[in-house]
C-alpha cells in the first residue's frame, strides 16, 4: 500500500435526492466508484424515463478509475451501468445476485459492449496500488447486499450501502456484525452511511412482522388476494410465496420484470418457491377464488399502475371484483403518495378490502437506532451522511453529533462537492461537474432544461402554430395566415378569437413587408410578440407560438 498523499470523497449523486447513488473515493491518484444508480423522474421532468448522474469528471479521469464497486442489485444503485459503461471500460465488482441483475439490466437496455464483471463475496479482499478493498454482508430487502471498506494507511473509508439491523433476519439476509465491529476496532477514517431512515425514531420493524401480517391476511381472506410489490423486493416476494403455501393457495404472476428477477433469484438459490405453486394468469378462473393469489410486480410505480387498471376494469388479464383482498406491499415512491391513495380509493369502489402499511410491508432502511448502532460498530473519525433528501442528511448529521462526533467531523456534501481529509480535519475542497443526465427513449442527455421548459409550457397552455405564405418579390401575402391550435382553445367554439388573431398576424406581416427590407427572424419575432400580447389580454393564457413562413 502506497504512503498516503491525498484522500478525497466526491459525491456524484444521491445527495439531496432519492436515488442516483454514486460516490467516488479518491486515494492518491486512484479512483474507486461506489455504486452507479439511476433515479426515476420527478413530476416536472415531463416525458423523461430515467435520470442518471453526470460522469464528466470520471470520463476526464478514466485512466485513474480502478473499478465500479456495487453494494446490491436495486436500480437506484445499479441502474446507470448501461449508460456509464459506454464511457468507462472498467471492471465491475459485485456479488453473484447483483452481477446477474446488472447483466439482465444491460441486456434490457440493449447494451452491446463487453463488461468485465468480477464476482466477489463478503470474504473477498482486493489489492490495488493505493488501497485494499474488503466487503461485509449487510441486511437489506434484497439478498447479497454488502458494505464496502477501502483500507488506506490512514484508516478505512467505509460505504455502508443500504442497511438495517433486523434481529430476526432469515439466513440469506443476516448482516456480518462481527466484521463491522472488527473494522471499527482497526480504525475507520470516514463512514459514508445511508440516511434514508434518519428521521424515523427507534428501530425499523422486523421483516418477521411483515411476514406474519401477510400470513394472517392470507388466512382471513375469503376470496382472491391481489398483492402489489416491487419486483426487486425479493424478501417481500418470498413472504407472498410462503403465505400462499401455508394457506393452500396458488400464485399467478402479473408483470414482466418479475420474471427476470424471479428466474435469476430462483436459479441462484435466493428464492424458495414450493413446487406447483405458480400458475399462469390465464388459469385463474380454473381455481376456486379462495385458492388464488395474484402477484402484481414491476419497477417504480408499475405495480400500483396495474392495480389502478384492475380497479377500473381495464386490465388485459385481471380485474378487481367484489370480495377481493388487495395488499399494497410496495412503499409509495417519492411524490407517488397521492397516486397510491387514489388507487386504494378505486380498489375500495371496485368492492375490494384494501390492506397496506406496516401490517404487510416494512422499510428496507434502518431507522435512528440502527444508524447509531452502525456508528457504535464503526467508531468513525469522520461521518459523511449519504443517500437521501437533504432533510435526511441533516437528521443523520444531528444523530452523529448526538452520538458524540464534533460538528467539524461531520460533513454533508452536495452533488459535485469534494470532501478532502487531512489529518484531523475534513473540509470541502472545490467541485467537479455533477448533475442530472436525462434519459428519454434512446436519447442520453439530449434533453436538457430548455426542452423540459418547452414541454412544461406545452403542458400548461398548449401551442399555436401560425402558417403564412409570402411572395417576397411582389411583397404580398400569397396564402394564409392559417392558425392551428392544440391544447390552447377549442377552435370551433373560439372562431371569433381565431379570426381576430388571423387579422392581427395579417396586419403585422403586411406592415413589415411593405418596408424596404426585412428578414424572416425579426418578422417571426414580431408575430410572436403581437400574438402573445393579444392572446394573453383575451384569454389570460400564454400558449407556445410557432410561426411558419413559406415563400410561394
């Protein structure tokens, strides 16, 4: 291990937002990438599919990157890989399940390049010029989750990934508390600890409670049961299969993304599915209603969207009917609480009994007492709260101060900010390029703020297209103006407004072309300005105005 000259932590995503987790540890000249996640679009990101971190800094320093180290297989930690690997040809280190999910993600995104996946487990130790990298098992809602320790001559940089401490965790999900404590005894320089649950007092309830709650619901349900959950929440899916088996029910699966996760998890021993429990959706009608479970899965909001279709009776395969029991075992995504609430209301209207909340679902992230336990195990010199909205990061910093860390040893980074550690101090030392890269269809980063602004304008007041033909040599209007409206007013009921607008355009154009010289750009601008003022005065709306001038 080289003598240490420089140690910095750079946040490229995951700070002040939900998802898009990506951090970089810089040890001497080496860069270690910790996770490569995506974020699902916020409401104002109209038409955007996913959001990934800006990796300009990594692209400019690609020769220094030692690898990408993944903590677990959720999209907010691996989802950016198909886009990032097009720029960075570096090894990807991850556990078996995480690698299989990452490969499936690459295939789904039509990634054609070769990727060097290096399989690790919690006993793996990797040697690099500037550091040793080791791993430890953590308890999360997906198996094969690990934390990462980068050992430097000054102590370890520990990145926890998502975690909680469930005292009744099944063997696949049990954390290696002994390894965590050993790291703490040896000396942890900086702890990058997840902050998602930092505002919640106490402990996160045990998965055993959710499993028992689900089993009780299955036992008491008189007719069909419809369960909505995320495809990547393997622990919850296991609970569904267990409860169905205990109560003599068959399970029909709705959702393509589960099939991918299900095949990977089953073939690698991460799901235990009793024989003959799975039935095709088409065979639901062949079984008594009290023997059927419909499992609706997907990514992000898909399971809830499918439920809403079922409640409206517009789903292709299954519809909610009188006497069904609907279990919502998927926490609402950020900003999706209203959508979940509406869906529950619609399910009740369709005649179902709806059950949600901690009866059948518990969070996958640790609450305040578990974050304190991680601090007690690691005994870090410095705390860098990561992964959460700003209020979560702030709550975590407050916890760290209450635990006993001086405030000058706790640092909340913003996206793009760099933390530099020197001796007994940590401070921000400049910024690197960071932000959102928007993915829309197959386009990566080709939709920016201006396109989003246009989409927002179109969604608010619509568009008005003005088409006019000019004879430049004779300086007369040869055809038009014709006005086409979309999303602004209903033309048949606004004939007078359209006629007045046409006359205004004709007047503006005739005045302009009567002069000695004119150019298309200034004529278009005058048409826009004139129409803008006129339409706002008449309607108090500002549609997007698109003038089209042709010569003819």
